[in-house]
């Protein structure tokens, strides 16, 4: 069994107002391609997709339990990477922008804390918020601004953060026990999820650029909702779990107008990132418990069937390790 380091994230909301936008009820999701990181015994977990069609994520080695980041170019070629300071066998690729700047987190094996990094042109730069015991950058936009979460110096308190032009803003939903800011779009609207006062139930939320928060966001029948990504049009993707334990992919343009997507034959589907063209990356779990990547698209006017699949073969590309050279740690963009 593989061991995962799990972090809970908290977000503070002050007001809950509905967003105005185009209803998504007619939209459908069409799978263009499924893909897997090359090699035997690998679990593929895509996280975000940029406007070029490049995807970043994490791949799990089921034999060792080690997790490394991966980059998948729009041509389908893969490269794997590990942050040079990763001593816990856990490096995750979390976000990528059009300049192919990647953000993510790695684990310190001695104390289990998480630390942020940026990867650009093969060079790693570490990032930690001041006085935080753990820092996880989780999404980055094309301006280089980014979103994430951190755990305080007490090792308990957990809040979300946004880095805008080098200034850090932190926030947490009143009464929540944890929060996560998972993505930041071109207009500085962000999305994520939070854990409510019972310490168990999770809900989605949106945060406008002026700090207005809309929460909780839950489809009917959800016992746990996670929102992972929003694009320049503020189209949102994520997932939710129902009372039967089935996890469904989720898309909406306006909260309350949800589109549910299930990969055929799977009881777990997650939509994790969406770009400006409406291309989505995500994953599903097959009957044997193996995770596979998905590349899909939104058909805004419902021109295709939601569960149509056109799976394409994946070329086995030997992972290429980026240079272990690291740039110096700059002043926290906070």
C-alpha cells in the first residue's frame, strides 16, 4: 500500500453571493484522449493544463510509493522531475502557466513538512511563506501570480494564500477548520475548497478579485465537493462524492448550474484543470484501482455526448530528469 502525505486546507469567507454568468446546463464534456505516464505500476494524476495544452501533475510508483512530478507536452511526450531537496519521496507538480513555469510542493522526510518550489527551464527555486511550517503553491496564472495554502508555525492553523504582484494575501472561511486556494485566473478570481467546522465535510468556494467569497458550493446529493481549477472565463472544474461513495467530475460556468461527468465504467472521476480554450485535464480510476489521465473539452452548447471517448495510444517516452541546479531563494512573493 502506498503512503500519502495529506494536507488539509482552509479558506475564510466573509460573504456568500451568487455569481452572474451563462448557465452551463446545456454544456457537455467530451473526452479527447486518455494517457498514462510511461512504465509499469504507475498511477497518473494530472493537475493543471495551460493554454498551450501542456499538462503538469504527479505520478505514483506503486511498488515504492514514491511520488514525482511530471510534465506532459502538448505533443504527448513526458518528462519526470524531483525537487532536489525532496527527502520524503514526494514531489508534486501542481500548476503550470503559458511560460511553462511550474509550481508545486515537495516533502521533507525528516519532519513530514511540505515546501513550495517553482521550476522554470530546468531550474528549481524554493518558496516558503515566512513563519509557515508548510507551504504548498497549488496554481499559477500567466502573470506569474499564484495561489496555495500554508500551515502556520504552530503546525495546526491552516489558511489559503494568494500572491499578487509579490504581495501575499491570506484568508480563511469563518468557522472552517481548513482551507485551500487551488487556482488563480487572469482576473485574479480564485477557487478551492474548505473543511467545515466538523473537520470532515468539504465544500467548494469561489473568491472574486475584490475578496468577495461565494460559498458553500455543492451539487445536490454531494457529501463532499472539491473545486480545483478556473479559467479566464471563470469556468470551474472539480469533483464531488455522493452518499454511495461514487466520485463524479464537475463543471460549471455559474454556481448552481452543474454538469456532472463520469468516465465510462469508472466510479471515480476528477476534473482538475481547465484552460482558456475549455480543454480539461483530469483523471479516472479503473476497475483495478489504476489512475489514468484524461484530456477532455467542454462543448458549451452541448454539441457532443458527455461520455463520448476517443482514447488515443500513448507513446512510451523515457522520463528525462531536469537539471538538479537550483536558483537562489528569492524574497517570498508575499
